[in-house]
C-alpha cells in the first residue's frame, strides 16, 4: 500500500515501470513499457534451412565414404580370388613335379615313356591322395584348351592301372601325349570324377594367358645338358623344368624345378589286351586300387 501522504504525489514517467515492477506482488504480471515487444525463443527459417543443408552434406559424405569403402573391399576380394587361383594352380603343379616318377607304359608292343612335354603341354606320373578318388600313382596331363575369349588350363588324370588306362563308356583311353588325338568333347565332363575317381578332368585356371614350359637335360646321343622346348621319347627324366604361368591380369615369375629320382624310366603297365577289349566292347568295370608293383 502506498502511504496516504504520497497518494497524490506525481510520479515521474521514467520511474513508473521500476516502481510498479518492484512493488507488484509475486505471481502478478509485470508492467511492460509501451512500445516494446518481448522476444520469443526458437530458430528462424533461415537457421533451419542452414541446419538441413549441413545435415544433407554430412549424410552425402558419409554414404560416399561407405560406398567407396565397399567398392575397395570388393576389389580387394576380386584380386585376391584371382591371385589365389593362380597360386593354387602353380603350387599344385610344383608339388606334383617334385614327386614325379620315372615310369613308362607298354602300348601295342612299344614302350612309351610317360614323361613327355612340349612348350605348352606336359604329361608325367605322380602320386595323388585319396581326396581325388583312388589313392595311388596317376598319369597327369596339363593342357591348354580353348574356352571362349580366353584359354583355360586343364588337368586330365588317369589312374596308372591297365583298367583305368583302357578307358570306358564315360571317359577316353589313355594315349601318349605325342599321339593324343581326342578332342575336348571326347575327354569327358569337367570338374567331375569318373570310374570311382580313376579318371577326371579339372580346370586349374579358368583363364590363362601364359603357360610356357622348358626342359633342361641331356638328350639321347648328347653329352652336355641344355634347355629344350620339347622332351619326348627320352629314356630319362630331364634335370629341371621351367614353368611360367599367368592369367590375363596376373603373372608370376618363371619357376625352375629340379626333378627328383632321375634315372632310367621303368615299365609299369602293359596295355594291348586291355585297350583291345575296351575298343571292342566299349565297356569296362570301374578299376580298383592298383596292385603294388
């Protein structure tokens, strides 16, 4: 309450707001000077648009980074798969050649050394484990076959047993590499085992650009060893084999492998009767595990 003595006293206009604000009871609205407007809290439209633009830019950058990372990861996996195929094929060839055996086959009264090769194909005898069907010695043939735009490297194998080498309805009989005349269609299905695993064709490299071979040794009638593009009709194994394998996108340096067990090639199988029976009847029973010789 304003004392009675001061009720009629004039109060300057500049002091009125302060006096009114100070003396109003709690909870009562305060006096606002005329002509002023109270500022409302919040964001303006311009501020909201700027914030949305920044969020959009950050989102685009994040998704671009994730997409780039995903593509890089896919590219690494693709290159890794291609390199892995080349590495697996080369490791298999090197491992098999390190276990090569000096063997020959008697065919139609003629002794044929199994180890033979030229600049782009190779045939030899080496052991394979039970993972390929029947464990034992196999004749392994590496050949390059046409397959569309690119060639492919194929491994053909026969169990070193007269019944398996004689062939059957589902797979061809073995012929020496120098005399082989079968076409790709006559060689049987790819990536499958026939005759309980005694025969098979496997694609080692689906795309091959380079498969080059060379042989270092002493030819019959010669005294000094030298590098040759072919090794055929030789009574002994070469001392070393040089292999260069590459795909359209990857290639490894050539490897020189020293062959073990060099010596005269021994006879292990006689085929005239088995081959004659196979060609007359066209049927063979699945071969069993070869006898120890």
